[in-house]
C-alpha cells in the first residue's frame, strides 16, 4: 500500500514518489558522462546530444526541486516553482537547439 503523507515528530511530510527518486538518481548519473562527451564533441553542435542533455537537465532539476521541500504546506508552492523552472530551462534550451540546427 502506497503512502503519500507521513507524520514525523508531529510534522506532516509528503513522501517522495518512487518514480521521482529513480529519475533523480538516473539523470544525475547520466549527466556527468554526457557533459564530458558534450565538451569533447567537436564544436558542440550535435543537436541530438544537445537535446538529450537538455531533457536530462530539465528532468534532474525538476525532480530535485520537487524533492527539496517535502513539508505539505509548501508542496504546492514548490511544485509551481519546479514547473516554472522546468518550463524556462526547456524554452531556453529549445531556442539554443534551434540555433545550432
């Protein structure tokens, strides 16, 4: 049975979903080698690599921001901030990708 909230020391917290925990870990592990490959790639103009890197940065940042604050009274505010951050980074990244294509 999945639990979405817990009470610890009389404070209520949201439990991080498993999919978000896994996404945070996998994207964090994949970012290092991809950034190195991006640096070593001639000219850094590989649009496919840049698109994958952008998707990983957005996923890693979103899941990280969502996991920062688990207290329920801040959950909606943090989710809004995480979505806004992801949208801004994705939009700027797409503009960069369109410029390199």
